[in-house]
């Protein structure tokens, strides 16, 4: 259960260095996807022989384990999406190792932590905050080793506790698992694994910051071999972001949802319009919409505020078949349900939003809304819905409806996304792919780039030829990915 404070030393083959680091990255991607489902996590290596054959880089505390971890740190410093993913996925790997490590796992972890923290404090050039953090870790690890907390066999009933500074357990404070008092927090024996997880997350975040501030990253990138390897690893991660759920760097606030509405795919726009109309959604549409908002960056606290805002309003006469309110037991159930899909209640599994294929296979009931409008609506109803959302170009509208009638809902949705992207530009536009994170961007050939995204959407300033050219770039497999591509910020 390594908490990586001491960088590795020695020589290794460049080919094997990249090969083993890519293996670790692919494993972390799969672990992040299946975390919470113990059986699926156990099957990752058996289901992926190419990873199993090179899995010595995943042996806890081994030289290759430390090398590949630090190479991934280096690869992520210039990509905030990659960096955010790395912190989350590595922490999940750490927690999984704790769970599977046996009764002496915590003792060995803290003992190694103390030794590596002492080495880093004495031998590395660190910022004052990093030094303060390491001193706190050293003192805490000494207390844990001598207090007997690490050797407890029945943590749920143990009376051991330790006191830590509030900034060491910010995730626990954020989730209201603990409450700070006068700058400190009391950690019970039961929360010891969670405490170590917080320390892992904090030291990793500080280590990434130190990598940049110390100039180490720049010096490493001056080596063309390292630069090429980092570029390859970013491409592997970018491919994951295209095929999986795009992780957002910026949190979304519930007040911003109305502003982001125009970037939603048609299926989610319909749910939001239905919510505005009656202040209510039935259970299944509400579940789908909550997962979508979660995936585009709405934190659990903001999700609670969002649903409380709507369910505190008087419902319309029909209420979409839902008569619940936020007050009383209904509010408690809603709170539990929302926290459950974020992995904070129940089995602690963070749910994934529905894929486009899953929505296309749904057959909504007459009193229900949801599913994919391109696969479930007839021609007239689809034309009416799209027109009400502001698409005035009849030729583009006809292309969308025609694709829907031919049984190609994904193509119809891609045309809608292409329209959303092109309507941001003026005159002839060029669609580019950013090499570092594969975000689609729009560049106007006759206009200063910094002004491109500030233009108001105009529905009649592009040619159908331009539309056809960029449809192939508008690939997605989930509504959340559609939204991420539509929310163009970088021009």
C-alpha cells in the first residue's frame, strides 16, 4: 500500500518503461470504471491477458510500481483532465490494496509512510506547505505506530482515536463524515483507512504541484525520448476520454444548468423542459437526468440543491405523474437516492449515466418521457420538438429528420451536434482536434480566435458542405459526451 513520496532511482529500458507505464494506465482506467464492484475489479487481469502478462508493474511497493506511478505523474502535469483522473484512479487503487491487504496491511503502510516521509523531508527541496504536510504525516505515523490503532481487529467497536489537522482530511469534511472543531478533527479507528486515503490524495496532489514548481517536469521534457513517451501516454488517455465518459475539470453549479441547457442533447433537453413545465419528473426520467448531470460535472451538493429547488415548488396539476415534495420523508428519500448514485450510500458504487444505445432501445410509456427522441418519435413530433428548441434551418432540420426515419438515431444526433458547433462560427469555419485532449474546437479563418466563442449562436451562417465535413468528428456514445463536445470553450 505504497504512498508514493520517494521517487525511484536506477536504470531501465526505454521500451519497457513505456510498455509497463501504459499497462498501469490501462489498468487504472479499467479500475476506475469498475471500482465498487469487487468481482469486476478482480476479473480485470483475467479478462485482459495483455495486461496480465505485464502486470508486475502493479505489484504493490515494487520498483516498477513506483517507476510507473511517477512516470504517469510526469505525463499528467500538462493535462488537467489527465491529472484529475490520475489522482482519483490512483487513490482507488490504494484503497483497493488496503481492502485486499490483510490484517497487517495498515501497519506496513504506515511504517513505510513514516520512512519515506522522513527521507523526503530530509533530502528533497520542498515548498513550505509541502514541508508542513510531511511533518504532520511524520508525527501522525509515529503516533499510529505506537498507539496500537494499526493492529485493531474489530475496528467497528474499537474506542481508539487520533486527532489530525483539518486540512489533512478535506474529503471527509466535504462529505460530512467528520466535523472539524477548532482546526482539528477526531478520527475514530473505523475511519483509519479513509484517513490514509486522504493522506494519499493530498500527497499526490502536492507532489504534482511540486513537479512543476521545482522545474523537474521542464527538465524531463527537454529529453526528446521522455517527451515522446509522455505524448504517447496522453494519446492513450485521450482515447479513453473519447470512448469513455469525459471527466470534467470544472464543477457545474445548479444555477448554471439553465445556461448550459442549449448544449444538452435532445433527449436531455426534453427532460429539462418537462421539469420546467411541471416542476416534477417521474422516477426513471429523474434517475436518468440525475446521472447525466453528475457526468457533466454537477457535484452531489449541487445536485441536492437542484432537485430541492424544483421539488420545493408547487407541482403542476398532472406533475408528470409525480406528486412528491421535498418536505418530510420524501426529501429524505430523495437525498439518499441522490447520494446513492454518487457512490456515497448503499454499496458505495458510483453510477454511470445511460449510453446512447441504451436510451435508443427504450420505449417510453405515453405518460412518461425519456429515451431517445430520434428513435421513438414520429416525423411530425420530432420536427415540432426540434423547431421549438430554436433550429430554424429547414435544410438541416430535414437532414436530422431523414436520418431518424432511416433508423439512424446516432447520425441524426451527430448532425444536431455539428449544427451546434458550426453555428458558433462566422463565414467558413474549420474544425480541428486538439491533440492534447481531443476536444473539438472551432476556428474562424477571418477572425481573431479569442473572440470566436463569444459570438452568439446564429443559425444561418454555415453551408451544408461544412456540416457534412465535420459530422465525422462528432462522435460520442453517451449524452454526457455530446454535452462535453458541445460546450466549446477553447478557440
